[in-house]
């Protein structure tokens, strides 16, 4: 895990961007610790609220000179609705950075960034980091409909190789974000695929990348209660480098994983060959 800080972060701005709100927060000491793929958690509801758990959000931008971090919020339930309504001057209880970031290629690489909806949030700064290392970048952004896309203009500022895909055809190609993936890998001769989005998308992305012989790194969105490695809510079955499968915490060892090592079909159950499965009595089956 990164070396996180907990602080009261002042909301400097709250921008409406399609279906999303982009919050700019003053968080001194945090931006210099942030790498693409890190996330933050925010307390919601105030001290007497029934909303006990902090809410996790990927860090979109971190600017050490301005002392700011940016988060992008989609309204889902009570916690995210409250955050989306926050006003300049309000203070939010922030812990960041958390998790393990995307591994950067050693040298110049050709990276394909693939995002479902707000999955683009951690990927755009990652694309910039790849370019700074002399590499090249292609981007595929997908969503159910146009207003659920995030970062189209930012992606176009990054590279000319941007594909937009919507399920209802309201912008770009009609279909799913993974439909053009195999062809795009070949077209730009990608050496690595980075993905972020819903779990079924990441499963499909990992399968296609592996079939194409390209490694992939994906940032998962597994439900998280503590965000700091204590509660084990967020575990995923992952094959280790020694070939042994173990439950691994998405909040500390992740949220970024080698997509080829995640046992996507065994999420939510305890596979028999998982280390320690017998001792767990086959829970979840
Ligand atoms: C690593 C990570 C990065 C994320 N990045 C973003 C982002 O950049 N932008 C964004 O809009 N959302 C992001 N999410 C999802 C966001 O955390 C949930 O939408 C939010 O917690 C929902 O809270 P709520 O009170 O509005 O909804 P409720 O559904 O009322 O939440 C109830 C509980 O379930 C948990 N929960 C609900 N949905 C999710 C979910 N999809 N993932 C994890 N926990 C969930 C909440 O933490 C909370 O404890 C991310 C989640 C994770 C794990
Ligand atoms: S969310 Fe508690 S251990 Fe990961």
C-alpha cells in the first residue's frame, strides 16, 4: 500500500461532466504520493450518519504544485449523491493514496487503454505517463450511452488513436467496448493493455488480450468496506507467480491486477484448489 494521509480536504470546485461530477480537492501532501491506479476513500453522512463505510474513488488527477487531487463521481446511492452535491468550501474527510498503482512499462511501450464508463478516470494520467517514457498510446472508451462516457476530449488530446463505442449507438461505434479490442491490439501493435471498468468487461478484456498474446493490467472495482486491508471484504481469487491460487485483497494488493492471473469465473466462491480452501469448509459454495 502507498503511504496514505488522512485529512480534511477542501472542495475547490465541482464540475458537471456528462453524468459525472469532477471534484477538485485541496489535499496538501497527497498529490506527490499519487501514481495512476491509486484510489481515495471519502467519509460520507457526517459523524452521526448510518452510512458507516467510507466510499472508494479512483484518483483522476494529482497536481503536486497546486496541492490538489481530482475525483470523478457517478451518483449510485446515498453516499455518492451526497458527494456529487458537495459545494466549494466544504471539507471532505479523505484518505489517499490507497492501493497499488498500475505498473509502468520499463521503457517505450505501445499501450492500449480500455475504459468502460468512468473506468477512464485512472487511465488518462497513466497514458500520459506512458507517453513521457517515450511510448505510444491508443484508447478505447465505451459506455451504455454517450453521456456515460468519460474523458473523450482528454483522450483525443493524448492520441489520435481513439475509438468511442456506445451500446445504444449514441456516439461512435455501436456495441461493447471489448468488440473492437482484438483488432485495435493488432492495429497499433500494442505490447500492453490497461483496463478499468465493470468486472464482466475486465474478464472479457483479459481473455481477448491473453488470446492475442499481450499482457494486461486491470483496475478492478470490487466492493470495499475498509479500503485499508483489514476486513477482507474485497478479496479475489488470484493465481500467484508460484502457480498457487489465493484470496488477495483488492484494496491493498490491488486494485490493479494482472488480468491473466485473476480467476474471474470463481469470484464470489471458494475454489477447491485455493490455498486454505479446505480450512474454510468450502464457504460460498
Ligand atoms: C477502487 C474503486 C474505485 C472506484 N472509482 C470510482 C470512480 O472513479 N467514480 C465512481 O463514481 N465510482 C467509483 N467507484 C464506485 C464507488 O465506490 C461506488 O459507486 C460508491 O461507493 C457507492 O456508494 P453509495 O453510497 O452511493 O451507494 P450504495 O450502493 O448505497 O453503497 C452502499 C455500500 O456499497 C459499497 N458499494 C456500492 N457500490 C459499489 C461499487 N461499485 N464498488 C465498490 N463498492 C461499492 C459502498 O462503498 C457502500 O459501502 C469505485 C469503487 C472502487 C472499489
Ligand atoms: S476493503 Fe477491507 S480488506 Fe479490502
